[in-house]
C-alpha cells in the first residue's frame, strides 16, 4: 500500500503551513531520515524528514503553496516493490471520495472554506444545495434611520419585533430580520462585513455563502451601512465602542490613497496571542531605576580580558542585555514564588529560570529561550543569544527553542527608549521591559551627581504574582544588576 505524506503539525498551535520547497523529486528514492521538504510555520522554516523508505511517487502540493492545512495530503510515497505510477494513481483515486464528501461542508477544525452547508438528503442530488430555513438562523439588525452617525451594529444585535422582509428595506423605525445561513454569518464575521449590507440571492431573500464570497471579492454589491438608531432622550451613552469592520475602515480613506498589505502568518499569530493576553491576563506594572555604573565598568574589563583566537577574534563580547538575562534568572531563583505559570488547575512552580528574549524580525518578533540561564556564565549566555538570534532572523529556530519559558526580556534600549511596558507572553507570569541606559542627575548624600541610570518595568500577571511579590522580584533584580559581582558568586 502507498504511504500518504501529510502536512505535519510542527508545533502545538500550528493549523496551517507553507510548503516552501521540495528537496526530493518525483521518482526519487527516499530513506528514513532524509529531509524531503522545507515547511514554513508562522515562526520558523523547518526541515521535514521522512519516516519511511520508498520512492516519492507523487507530489500533491507543489512547492511555494501557502496555508496548507495540517493533515492535508501533500505527497505519496511508494513502498519497496510497488510501482510508483500505480501508487500515485491509487492515492489520487482514494482521495476523490474524500474530496467529494468535503466539497459541500466546511472544515469544523479550522472554520474555513467557502462551500455552502449540505442540504437535507432529499435534495442532496441537486447541483447547488438549498439551505434550510429556521427561526434560530435569523439575525436582527435595525433599519437605517435618518441620522448616519454611528457605525452599524453587527449581525445578531438590535432589538424589538419588526416586519419580516427580504433584507431590502422596511418602513422607518421597523426592525429588519436578515435571513442568512450559519455558514454565511460565520464567513461574513471572519471577513469583517456587516451581513445586513450584503445583497441576498438565496431562497426567500436569504443571504448565503456565495453572497458573502461575492461581497468579499468585490463582485457583489454592498448596500449603504446601516446606522444605529438614535438613542432616546436621556438614555446613557454606551461606554464601550464596537470595533470598526474592514469595510468601514477602508471607507474612511480615498481609493488609491493606500496599499493593502495582507497579514502573514507571523503577524496574525502575534495579534491573536497578544490580544488574548491583554484581554485575559490582569496586568500591573512596577518600574525601578537601576544604577548600572558598576555594570558598565565590569563589562568593559571583562570584554577587554576576553581571550582571542589566532585571527584576533574575542571568545565573547558581553552586552548589557546579557547581564539583564543573568540578573533576572538569578532573581527568580531568589524569589521562587514568582517563577510560576498560572493554570486553572493550579500554579506551576518552575525549578529553572528559562528566559525568553524578544528578537525583532522584519515582520514581527520571536522570543528564543535561554534554558537554565541561572546555571550559565555570562559568556555562555552571550554566545548562546548571538547564535539563537541569528537563527531566529533566518527563521531556523525549532519549536522547543521558542516555546515555553518562565519569563521574558524585551529590551528597547538600543532604540533610545527610556522606559515602556511590555505585554506578557503566555504562559509566562512576568516580562521585563528594559529601557536605555543614560546619564542622569541623581541626588546622593544631599549632593547632585551624574550616574548611569537604566529604567526597567516589570509586567506581572496579578493572578499569579501579587503586588508585594512583584516588588520583591524587581528588587532582587535591581540588587543584582547594580552589583554585577554578585552574579559570579
């Protein structure tokens, strides 16, 4: 039997991947462990190794294909003694029923696709399935009043009983019921289109999936936005504003005055994770100023004393960030109650300090992790970070090199930023935002002096780290960063 090669899940959160390159050709022999393809995830480009011996009989998904769902067939491997051409034909034949069965049903796993919902069995033979109508599938939106002030409410909002219409208008003050299928409503929501603006072509004036697709592609007309009904006199003003849809945002700008650049996988993942972070994690922030005069002196002495190879290249070159990583790792060991991750079942208390370090990329950022940082020397941390950052920019990190960790460091000091607050990256309970070190006037023993000061801000998850505990942690960090010799004991 031929072996189906499926799009692998290269990380726990991966749902799609880009097939960047095939390293084997059709008809070429493959051995276990051979790298046969390069797969791009939202964070890295990874090599895909074969787990079987055989001949690559058929490449189903060509290289350069983006957004290939996990577990989708991408190639067929003929086993020893099998005819590759026959294996490819059998795989194609076996794939046809599955493709036919899924043609009218969206994938429940990923919630994507443009096919309409399958009709009842009595009408399944029709070329275009007819979607059943049910009261539970109705969405109510208010009819347009004279004032065009606020953005229109999304589908499923609004109140009051009104006349049933086909979605093309109703008497002023009445409530229109826009009939639509569940798939159409979901597709409209994903596309950011108010379903009340979509021209219906389904039975009884019903909005169906093909209407949404036509609106997305520009083939279908969109009715004018529906304004929210004027609030009655004396009614309270709502404090929470609804976010604007894509169509509403574009309507604010003239055609041709902007370029639409589609989001890539990394940018979407960053947006989703950090939006979830600020919505679900109760952040609070603690800021201290650190005198890094001794650190600067120690850094210069250590770098000057670094051994050099035959080409005169030093064995290491420490940065301020290397000291920050080490100091935070040791501070977590001194305050173990803050070296935690929140879960609903209980608190995860970590034994080691695994420090993620934010690395800027052209289209986002990634946080490679220095594992067991409390046990490593400054020179080891420095060299490891250089290597991790280089592979991060080349998108060559493995998932285990950027997933997990117990806390993170985000340093914008090299950009001249004095201080800022960083968003916690789950499952961490803290993140340290590091500003630029600069000369500032300070008062010591009643006298004004110049000192090299660096401001740092600790963001804490209040579910896991209370205010006093966070203060103890950032205090331990301050003591270490201001006296770097303590990191060596």
